[in-house]
C-alpha cells in the first residue's frame, strides 16, 4: 500500500510519503509547487473543472459532477492519459461507476479515489467498509492541514504525473517569476499569497500589478527584499520553509 498526502497549502505536507496530490486549477492550484517539492515520487494532478486537462477529476459539491465524468474521461484518454482517475465521496461511488458503465467505460479502465472518513485506515470495498464499489485508493483522515490517503500499489502504474527534473545537486529549483510571467506557477503564487496573509488575490494565472503588489505585501511583512519578484527567498516564505 502507498501513503499519499494532499493539502491546499503545500507547506503543510510532510516529507517522506509515497505520493502526493495537488490541484492544477481552481482556487488552490498547488500541483506545480508540490511537484517541485517532492520530485522523486508520483504527484497526482487534480482538476476541478471538467475540461480537457488533468489526470484526476474532482467530483464534489461546487466542482465537477458525475454527469460530466464520461465525457471528461473520453477526452483525457484521447489526450493520452492512461487510466484517468476520479475523486469522490464513498456515497457517490456507485452512481459514478454506473454513469461510466452506461457510457461504455469499463471499471478497469479508470481509477477511483474515494473519500471516506471515520472508519479507520482502509481502501473502500465490500470487505473493508462495506462499499459496493472497490476503490483504488481512499482518503481516510484529516491530519489538520493535510489529508492522508491509502492507495493500492498499482495506483500510479502506467500514468504517473510528470515531475520537474532535479538539478545535479539533487534539489529542485523553483522558477523565479515576476510580472509578465503567466501560468501555473503564477496561480500557485497567487493562491499562496491569499493563504499567507488572507489577501484578496484573484487566482487567474496572470502576473500583473495586483499580483506584484500582493507579493510585495508578503515581502514587506516578512522583512525581505521588496521587489515583487518571487525568487528563492520569497518562495521559502510562501511555502513556510
């Protein structure tokens, strides 16, 4: 079995787990940062919006829905993802599997990551928690700041999420970004600025004047060089390192 951790704040995740998970969209796009922090283990990328991206679709209130699962699955397979995954509560498992089966998708062609708290360390299934669906992994406990899942050892076979390449010294170098650098890394900075100081930052991936000011606010508070540039020292502050 594998132990996997996920958190909206990457700084809360402990080292030494077998795998990690992070979001590549939504309000907490922390997948790039988690991947950089833990380069030698699989990191599952979760999407909360049912468009053609991600390796795992988050199905819960306010995010994707079961009705969207078959179309998302087929698009991800067409994009080359092997055994796309779905995250949902144990109570939704049967409805999810039924919807995919009705769309002609075999249960063995995708992974199920369930959420089931209060019954101890387990992977959902008929012989563990009484679930009618056997999951491939289960998020079973909240440690206060990060959640832990138990996964089958075959969970990542065939489609581990890509990780950054370590430097020759063994450390992963987080990129230095500033105004004009847009994309996933900027989303991570925006989400971390929001978390660090409860700033009203729009997490849209566009590093403009508002994001520059948010970074400067963090730098000012922590008494470091105030330049609006996210380099090694500012990354360390944002990540609580």
